[in-house]
């Protein structure tokens, strides 16, 4: 299933851009999920944060949209993990079962 949602004008606002910049600055531009995994002892190199994620979605609580305590800096990969419904394009079709493919 493809995620076809129109962009929200909220994310183009000057107020959001300021809040986003403050969150990235607070987190030193490092993905906080990668950093947490490293602290748990996982072998992970923390990546650069490219996305600022709302912990409590704006749709759920609009009053927290600009609240720095509700924002977390993430890399694309970690943000995609938090939003599996968005997917990464169309899923690859599975090969039919019971059919053997031989390349010549």
C-alpha cells in the first residue's frame, strides 16, 4: 500500500522551521534513536538527523506541535521505522509458489 498524503502547509511555516532548527540544535544534529541504540550496547554508528519527528502526532494533540519536549531528531531510516505505514514505495511482488525458475 502506498502512502499518498498531501503535504501539510504547517511544515512550511516559519514557526515550524524555527522549532525544527531548535530541536536539531538541542540534539546536536544526531539521530536520537541511533544514539539510544548505541547506549544500549548495539553496534550502531549514530547517523546525522535529517528529520524532526513529533512524538505525539500533531493530529492527536495540536497544542504540542511546537513543544520541544514533543520533538525528537531522527535519521531517515529511524523515522521510517517509526512510520511503517508510509513504507518505502511499492512492495516487491513475491515470486509465485510452486514454480521453479531456471536461468539459462
